[in-house]
C-alpha cells in the first residue's frame, strides 16, 4: 500500500500488517480496495464485478472478478450439448443474459453460437462460410463483435446480440492469421488492422474506423486499455498509444533477453500504469510512468495468458500454475497437477480457477492449495454473479452456480445472493421487491434486476416493457434509433420497436434530436420532397420554399468500403 494512500485513509504507513484488515467490513481487505481504487472507509464503495465480455474479461485484461464465491457449492445449472463436431472452442463471452462462443468444427468451418445464459438454450448461430480465421467474440452493448481474416480480406463484424443478424462489417487489409477477441472500451473496439501490422480504433455504432496507427504490433496480440492509453506490444517495445487520437505517446524498449515477442498474447495494465506481459516464454513488467522495464523472468517457460489481482500475477509456467509478486517478479507459490493446465485463468476474491484437459480446479488464491475440482475440462469465464461458464473440450458448454437452487424456487442461489435475496427461502420467488409488478422469479427469467423497477433506466418500468410495449427491459433503446424507450412512449409517441416510424430513411432519433423534423411524416414541410432527400442535398426539410437543386451529374465512391445510405448490394 502506498504510504500516501494509507495516510489519506487513516492507516499506519509503518505498520506492515494492515493490508489484510477490512476497516469498513464490506468483505474487501485494504489491499483489495487499494488496487481497485475504492474507499476502505466506505462500505458502499467496493470493487465492482462486471461480465466477462471480452478477452480476459475486461479491457485491462486482468481476468479478475472480485467476488467471494465458494467453489465447493458449485453445481451444474445447465449443459448445452447441441453443438456438433467441435474441434476447437473459444473462451466464452458472457453477459447477464447470453453466452457466446466461437467454434471450429472437424471440417475447419467456423461458427458463432450464442446461448441463453440462464437456460443454456441456443438463441442463434452464424456460419462464417469460407472464412479461415476468426477471433473469439466480444460483447458490447446490444451487439457482438468478431474479427475475421483469410486469404482475400479481413473484417470487423457486428451482430445483433438478440437476433444474430449481421449489422455491418468494417473491412481491413488482408490478414491470414489467428486473432484474439477485440478489446471494447467506451464505445469503441481496439484491434489489429493493416497487413500484418498496425492497430485501429473501430466504431461500434457504425462501420468504419476512427484512426489507424501503423506501428508494427505483435501478431495476434490484444492490447490492454485504460481511460487514456492503449498498451500494445510491438517489435520496437511496449507502445503506449493515445486512446483518443491514436498517436504513439512513447515506446518502452524491450529487455535485451527478448528477441522475439511471439504471437497470440495480451498485455495487462493496472490502475498505476504498470504493464505485464507473457512474451515468447518470458514474463516482463514495464513501468510506463518511469518508462522502464521493472523486471523480466527470462529463464522460464510461460504459456498463454496471465491474470492479475491486487498486486499478484497468476500464470501458467511449464504446465503448472504460479503466483508472482508484481513488485519484483518473485515466486509466491507454485501448483503442479497430474496433467498440465491449458486454460484461461479466472481469479475471484479468494480463488484461482484453471483447467486441465479433464478437470476444472479451484486453488486457494493466497496459498495455491487445491480446494475443489470437477471432472470436466475447458476454457473458463465468470459472470458478475459468480456463475462459472465452461467451454468444454468435448464441445459442450456448461454453467455452474453456487448450489444451483437450494430452496427449489427456480432462482439460482448465486443470482439470489447477488441481488440480496434469501437462497434458503422459497417464498421470495413470488415477492415483488422493487414494486414494478414483476415477481423475483419472473425478473430472473427476464434477466432484469429484482431491486430496480426500471433495470435499463429508460423511463419505462420493467413491467411496462414486458407486458405492454414488448420492448427489451435490459436495453435503454430497444430499436437503437437514438431515443430511449421511455422518450418514445411518453414524449414523442413514436414506435419504440421501429427505428424509423415514418419509413423516410431518417431514424426517429435523428428526426427529433438533429433535424427537428416530424418522425410521423416523411415530408415534414409538405413540399413534395421527402425529408431524407432534403437532408441529403442540403435544403431545409422544414421550409417548403427550400428545395434541392437539380443534379446534372453525380459520383458515388465505394473506396471507403461503406455503401451510401439507401444503397444495397
């Protein structure tokens, strides 16, 4: 714990043992709160758990879910065995309501499957046809993104998370190689671009990129991101790139022992700007504030991706799991099983979850002692309620909750505990704790919060969305037109399930927020020329005397890869 932080919060900077204390009794030690940036004196401010929505769970690539789970209470909730002929399966991407995996079958064809996270049923799948390489999926908002590449072209694909329909595909230069899932942050995706080089900021709301940096990044690497910067491994060193502009801020040179950064790995960044990587068998720590290499474990055989929690790194070294002190690279503990560990690493508040080919194992995070296992193997992810998801090496996908449902009320115990319900009281299934007209059980089935009458904060109660308007109670804007469901229903009275109520090719949101045109009338000023045509040609759609000039010729360019509005192929 930094001395200044201890003094600020009334701790003793010369007392070494107070890092394990929990002053505000919120279940998180001073050490956990220090590394999370939360207040150790306020029980209402604690480390936040989020869904495992991208590579290594979050944009910092820590693989850490700060939840107190008891693996001894894990029981199977569901198993989906409907995916046939699986040769390889990706780490699952998880949200509150869905699980997505990329699958390669025995004929080398690629598919994207999305399952219901509560029941395990298949919602939809997408066949990537003849595409040779595809990344694991990333979930952002109401969409799922996958980056692809083959001999002829590459693209960043956006799929509607509910229907599986492809919304758009942003093309980029030829890339014929394996890819990790893109990193999502604050409305953009960050991933490789160009022919074997470069990184780009891809838009999530529409096709295209905001910037491209041609720095030669490592093949298949995924860059960690914080609010200001992107941390990417390149042949020159660790590149720190401005997130907004894409300009390279500086490069920290690699240690002399690293002559090849290898492929298919990711950077990890903590809130102090310390970056950790596994590169070509070595583990390296970079201090971006001082622009130096802090330490390098060069005489090692590190594999796959490391994870990080509260000053400790967890990694696979020669098939064993090791815990490394992030300050100096010293070994804290080592666990070696009968078979080598080969999975992603999920870290919870007290445990480290890993898998061999045939066993999922939980280790005590402090000691490395094995505390639990189950006889399946696969790639691991954990959601914000502590449910463990396994993309099994036998091709099945399973979820495991804490004692599934002890009281038999239809609500998993992990879900009940996450929302403060009583997992031993079957009567709370019929209770409507937030007064929105929906019982706790029905809230669970709908994926909504039993503690918030308006889960998505759009101005419509969950009950109104489900029973009256058939909108999505988990989406602020069900039809993605730029107007919240509540505004459409209560203020402008447009259809919350139709992004263009008057079918004039201008979304309801743009009509209301940008052009002030009438979203119910295709020609707001009644001059015989539609609002869309007037907006496109620069005349005033609200002035009947303002009409577009006649065109004598026109050029449309397709060089950007984007089709003009209204065009189709």
